[in-house]
C-alpha cells in the first residue's frame, strides 16, 4: 500500500490526479501540494521522521512546469537525500523524458492523465517499493524512455542492438523496430560503455554481444547485426577486433 504525494501548481490538475490516485486500491494515502516549496518541506519532514511514521512518503507524482522551482529542480534536490521517495513525473511536455531518465524517475506520464496509464505507473512504483532487498532506483538504469504515439514507454537497454546518430538525437534499433530519443550518441556511449556497447563509427554505437559477423573486404571492415550491415571506421577497427577476439577467447 503506497503513500503518495502529488505536486502540481494548477489546482484542477492536482485534484484530478488525486482523484485517480485515491481510486487505485494500491494507494494507502494520497495528499497534494501546490508547489515545489511546500512539497520539499513535506518530503523533508517525512524523510526525517522515518519510513514507519504516518507522514512517510513512498512516491512523489511530480509536475515539471511550476512557478518557482520546477519539478526537475525538485528531483535534483531529492537526489541529495539519504533515502528519498521515488519519483513519477506527470507533465504535458514529452521533451523532458531523457532528463527524467537521468534523474532516475520510475515513470513519465503525459497529461492529460489516462486512468490506465496512471495504473501502469503505480504498478512500477509498487514493484520497486515492494522489493526492499534491492536498491529502489536501480531498475531505471536498465531502461530508457522513448515516445510512442504520444505515450512515454520505457524499453530495456538489453533489447537495443545498436544506436545511430541523427544530429543531437539517436535512433535506437531493436528487434521490434526503432525509436528516436533526444540524446546525443556520445552521451549514450558514456552511459552504456559498462553494458558492452562500443563505438564503431562516428554514426554507430553497437552492443558487442549482438554482432553476428565481422567482415573484412579490400581493407574495409563491416559488422552484421541481424539484417543490418554497419561500417567500422579505421579509427575503431583495431579496438573492435581486439574486443571480439577477447570475447570469443581466441
């Protein structure tokens, strides 16, 4: 049973969100705050009181655009707490999803809020709160938010075969299609290096374990990942070949 604080400086939107949250049987209590300052005060008191206090807060459903401090500002401040509540962003703007990912939000719900979409966010929160043996926010590191038909979804990073640079964006290729995210390829390279992703070209970042073939032809090198054949630049060729040789134990 979740204890919720909803934050929105527009009272009609806050009341609607609280109505939907209180109708969910997994919610023990849902209270509202009409601004960032009030929210931080209440969260700070709840954290200081401890998880067993009646004022405890498991998750904050947080609007982004508010007067004064934004929801992103609040999330950044909460990151400095020893045991902060989880965060679900609720916003009319899809362009902040990657930033939400960086702040380790559990979910990102677009306005107008649909009951079934909110229920999915509550399910995600309940799973993390219910598993106290694992760090509450680690799951966010295994997923990346993408926009699909006006809805933000989180896809597992393990499903991504390779990423392709498209200006300041990157297109993520999976077995089931591709998704455009507003994040540069260099940023993904830094984030995913420890997950086995390697740069093979200024345009491509690939999952090492998804490479099916390495081909050499007249001095050029290519890799095949499923049906895609991608060029390997001279700059990255030797490092890639060494990595693949170590991976196969040769």
